[in-house]
C-alpha cells in the first residue's frame, strides 16, 4: 500500500507560521542551561561537604576528649605503687598467669595497650595493686654499673701511645682485633679464633692500656668492668651481674668484654668456710658457664687482666675459655728506650739530654713508673714557674718513690721552655736529677 505524503501547508505569513509551529531551542541555550544546572549541583555538593566537615571536626573533638580520658585512666592504673611479678604464660590475648613475689600465682587480665611480643616467660611485669591487672612490662634487669661505652666514650688510646710491647700488640691483635674485623681469614685456614685472652704481668706494664687500644681500633662495642664490682652485698647479685654483662654483649655484638683485676673473683677454689667465700665461688662458676656458652658466630671476645696469674683457678685458664695468655714483663733496655721516647715526645728537652743515660741503668722499673717520672718533671716545672722569683734561681729538693729521690729545679726569667733530665753520677743509682732551664 502506498504511503501518502503529507499535504503541504497553505501559504501563510512567516510570523503567523512561527506562532503555529514551535521552533527548536538553539545550541547556546542548551549549553547555558546545562552549565547552570551543573553549577547548582556543585553548590549543593559543596554545601553538603561543609556540613560533613563540621561533623567530622565535632567527632574529632569528641574522640580527642575520649583519648585524653583513656590516657588519664591508663596513667592512673599504672600509677605507683605497683606490684612486681614474673610473667609465666599466656592463656589468651587478654589474660595470662603471673607469679608474685609472695610465691602465689594469679590469673590476671592484660591491659590492651601492652605489647604482646614483650610478654615472654620470666619477664618482669607490673601489676595493679588492687585488681592485679597486668599494666606494664618492665625492662630486663641490668646493673647501673654495667654500661656500654658509646663511640664518643671509647678510649682514645692508640697503639703508638704504648711504648714497646711489640710482641704483646701482635698477639692481642691476632686474638681479638682480627677475628672481629677479618673473620674470613680464620675460616679460610679452618681454625676457630681464641675465645678469651688473659693479660698478666706486674703492675704498670701496659695491660689496661693495650686493652683500651684494641677497643679504639675496632668498631665493636666495649664493656669494661672490674672484677670487684661483681661482689655484691646480697646473695645472687654477683652471678646476675655476670649474666647481665654477657647478655649485653650478645645484644650488641660484635662486642669486647674487658674484665680488669679478674683475680678478685677467679682465685683457685677451696672448701669455703664463710658465706662470702661461697658467693665468690658462685660468681666464678657463673663466669665459667657463660664463657662455655659462647658461640664463635656471636662475635664476643673476652679480655681479662691481672697481676696475680698464679692465684687464678685452673678451670678458667684451660684452653677453650682463655685460649691465649699474654705476659707483660718489666721492660728491658730496648723497651725502656721506647717508653721514654713516647713519654717525652711532647716535652721540650734540652740539647744536652741523652735518654740513653737512663735507658742503660740496670734498675727494674715499669712503664708506669717511667711515665710518672716524666710527669713529675713537668709538675715541678709548672710549680716553680708559678711561685718562683722572676730574676732569681731557686733550687728545690723533694723526694719521690722508686727513682726520683732528688729533684733540682733551675728557673730563670720566670719561665721555662726546655726540660733537661739527667742522671747524677755522684749520687746512688736510684737517684734522678731533673734540671729545668730557660733559653735566653
């Protein structure tokens, strides 16, 4: 069936035609309407966001007030006095079993702010005095006298500051320094480095100074204690301090433990008659146990020093504990020359000074005594420079142990710039004459 086309409109005036047939809106009118609608939509969204912002701010204020109240409540709960207990085991996330100092065990609630990773068996914890709730985990016990020297607190002694002791320097570097800095060398050879080193010899021969030099030349942590510090008033405190020292070294490995005057706690054991003797023996046994428990991979070295090696317990001296024993004898002629050179390196010596006059003397003196002689010379010079007459000469007599029995101070013009040390041939071999003269 054919579709008839619409009949054309009769001829009308254009204005009349436009009033009868509606015209479509222009593209500009459509875009302007969309932009206006979009603007109103964004304004409503912005107004809604402002309302949400005000709500969030108000909620934030409320949460801050609740946080402050909660913090004050936790602080009140943790306020002293608290009951000290020992954590035994965890029952669940919110409860555990704690042993008190009275010997009783308690099933307690654990505060939600406590880090569960710190709750390990035998950990010291704090309990609320009324509810016995676990409110805090105490740090591991450590004595205040046991401390780790930081890099800035390490001794500034270098190997060059120690006169002589060449063999001792080499032996201690092989036993302590090289295993910490070049452990692979020992692996290549297939041997284990020494676990501990004993430095023994007369007083003043450089044992402590050499240990300080080792600490200075390595990046390892350095822990220094004196043997007498382990002897405490109460029973069990000494062995606990020994455990604290080795625990601190393991936690900060690589580390060096230097125990000076080890003969205070490591003398040969005997049938103890008093409680104090038995306590010292318990300290020694704890020390032996800790040294046996060391693994070579821990990188912890033990250095002990004493001037009474003959009194030490044989169990401590056996290989496996103190593998290397380094003797520090009194310096011979060559060693004395090196010590004098080190001690007088910073002194203004006169042209007539000949150190060989003192090196060749047969007197048996230690390096510390040589350093004391040089220091005493400087002290006399400072003293006379301070109180002497500027235009006069003053002779001053004094006595000093060992070598220094007489000291003659020669001052001129109220100052000194050079120091002359000479041995008087007319006096006994153990007398030393020190002359301080200024240069005109």
